[in-house]
C-alpha cells in the first residue's frame, strides 16, 4: 500500500517567494497533520484536519502560513512570502479510524529559503 | 557564532548490547503512548504503542515500559544492531474533543550503535 506521499521532496527558494508543499494522505485516512521539524524546535504540529475540516491551527506560526484540504486525498501547505527562518523539514502525516491512534508520516519536504 | 539547538539526549551503545531510551510525559490523562523511530533523511516511523492500562508491552526485539506514577516511559531494544541507529521519539495524544486528537512529540533521543 502507498504511504503518505509528499512533494516536492526538496526545494530551494529565494526569500519572498511563495512555497507550496503538497500531500496525499493514505487512502481511507480521515485525519491529516502538518508538522515542521527543525534543530531548534524539534517536531512541531502546525495544523491538523479531520474529515477535510481544519480542527486546530494553533501551531501555524503566522499569517504567512496557510493550509487547505480541498478533498480527502489532497492537502497543501503554503508559505507566502517565505523567509529564511522557514527553512525546515515539513512532514505530512495521516491517520484513519482503522489505524487506531497511530499517525503515519510521509518522507518530508526539505525546504531551504535563501 | 555558536548555534543553539535542542541538544538531543544521546545514547551510544555497542552492537549486540541492549539499549534503554527514556521519556517523560506531561499529560496524566493520556491513555495511549507511541514510540517512533526516525532514521536520517526519513520521516518518523511507528515502532510500538502501549495503552495506559498496561505497564509493559513487547514487540520484536523491543519492549516498552510505562510507569504512570512518575509519568515515565522507556523503550528497550534488545541486541541493538547498526540499523537501529536513529532518533527515537515518544508521543502522546492530546484530545481536542470527540474523536479529534493530535500527537505531541518529545524532543527525541539519538541512538548511535557502534559496530
């Protein structure tokens, strides 16, 4: 079975540019999570969706960050405008009712803003 | 200048030895705990979980112990192998109401296995 699929795997962009990260959760999973990982702050939850509805976005750092889930098989995390301090690995993860409480992670999108 | 990071706890063991990784959790109402393994360049992967009504659970070469009195978890890896080298995270759920919950992660422990 395909796991959580993220794209791009790596992106280098200039400060001020818009960045869009994409995620396809595991088929049948109804919860989707966006995490950010940095050396400074570890693994932080940014936002999560349940049945395509945003439930908790308290971890979104500021208005430059936005996330959408237009359908059950696709989500985006957008940063506009990007800044060097946004450089991090961004993970998408999903969970389904049949998977219990376990969240399954994608391989991450490695973002560098120069 | 000097960089400031999380200063991950580190554990270095010899191949074949047993490893014990510890984790303190904060939410006394948590009813479920999960251990994840993150290899370099990859996303965290599920290893084993334990419910709060248990104090021990065993998997293949791994055992998780739960001490609710002191809010402490440990992950024991038997006969540690080079492939076990990774960062290990404990995670606990925080319930936002109903079936909505999120997992929060500890800062992790870096395990290095020396051949």
